[in-house]
C-alpha cells in the first residue's frame, strides 16, 4: 500500500490496499487451441471479497485477456467473508496444480494476517505470486466542505481536538484503515477510526455527514467526486491525476513524501509447478503491458503493475514488513 520502496516498473509510482470483486462464478471462455500440457481445463480465480466495485474494475478486463492468451476459460469465484481470509485460506489449502488461483490484495496479504492470528494462512509461506496486477492511488475525501474543505483545515481541527475527527473504512485492516493510521502517525494526528462492514456503507455515511473523512481509492471515489457528493482534499500521487486535475497532490497540499495506494496481485498455492507458474507469470505481464489494457484501466484511475513472480514476492515481503511496523507503532490491537 505504501509507495516508499524502490520496486521495479510502474510500482515505483503506485501501490495498491481495498475492497470489492467480480460476479460470482463468472467465466470467460474463448476459442483457440489449449496448450498441450497446461492449462488443459478452466482455471479458477478465487476473489475473497463480495462482488462489485474495484475488483471488477481491475480483474475483469485483465482476466478476460489472460483467458484469451491461455486459450482456456478463467472462472471467477467470489468467496467473501472474515476480511478476505475465507477465500484466501481456501486457496492456501488448495491443490497446487495451477488451476486454483487467488486475487490477492494489500489487505489480505500484507495486513490482515498480522492483525488476525486465526486468519488460517501465512501470506509469505502459503502462496507464491503469479505476479502483480494493478495499483490504485488514494484520495482523501470529506463530505463536510465547509468545515474541512482543505488539508490544512483538517490538520488544524485534528490538533485542536485530538480524537474528535472521525475517519471511516471498509473494516479493520483494510487499505482505508491502514493508510489513515499511517498518515496520522506521520503527521502526529489523533483521529477516531470507524470501521464498517464494507466500503459502500462507509461512503454513504461520509456523504451523509456521519463521519468526517475517508482515504479512498481513486477508482471508487471518482463517481462521488464528480457527482459533487464528496470533496477531494489531496491525492497520493507524485503528480496531479489527469482524472482529477484540480486536486493537489499531498506534497502540493503541504505533506511531502506521502504516496500510498491499494494494490492487487495474482497468487498461486505454494508448491505450484515452476513451469506452470512461469507460463502464467509471463502471460500476465504480457497482458498488463498491452496498451489497450493500460488505457482502459487508467481511465478508471487504475495503473497496471506488471511485476513478474520473483519481483512481486520481493515487493510483498517489503509491504508485509512496512504494515507490520505501522500496526505496531499505531498500537492497533489484534482483531
């Protein structure tokens, strides 16, 4: 989720942390000869979140193109629950035959297992990355234009009344939660976290004024910003986004070196055959580097993250350490 690391390719500029998915058991099937050895049948990608939202935005076009490239069906199976641990655990325990994969996320791989000792899987030991998928920058938004219409106004209010300002999230350990916890640590602010059962009810309460702030992925915040329902205060990019040219970066708003994002990856169970893994990784990187895919996702506020398996593994290790430190420093209790 945090963009402080020297990682390869476009992941230098963005990361990604949470929340939403694809229609349950949807499948993409395409004509074309299958590979002689692998894959010989449909591949299932388990999405550990409810259907809809940012997971649809990212996974649908990428997996559709991957299915075309492999010449086989890709079946998307939603298995939500317990902050993503149910679906993730299912894949961790699956047969490592290359036919059951996981749509991994910053929250389910780098955060939640460190908050929940009963998560049921080890994100660093039970999976091997196929590769990176995409990252989505975050934007700090409020529904209270008059009170908190600028980032300096937010800081001033938070310092005058510590613990009074509230920020919402899709739940404990989600990208919205962790990014705000990290932000408050860095700025010396104290705000009250209000977790929800999903991002949609949190956004509803933000719009209605029940909570003050949210650190939301650009892709899901865009419709509400364009509709005038929430006010964007700053975006976590090194430069302004062409989708929101009027919104300053955090650096422009007075907070340097704050670039966070929610990221996603494709994972396989540990022990998956190396040749199968290489085929999947090579095909995925090829898909993500396609200009058409890059453009389609960029128009929705998403940046492709074409990291091969080994590079995604190194990035995951870094992210796991980073968010473990945030959890410790912020004093976030086990969930």
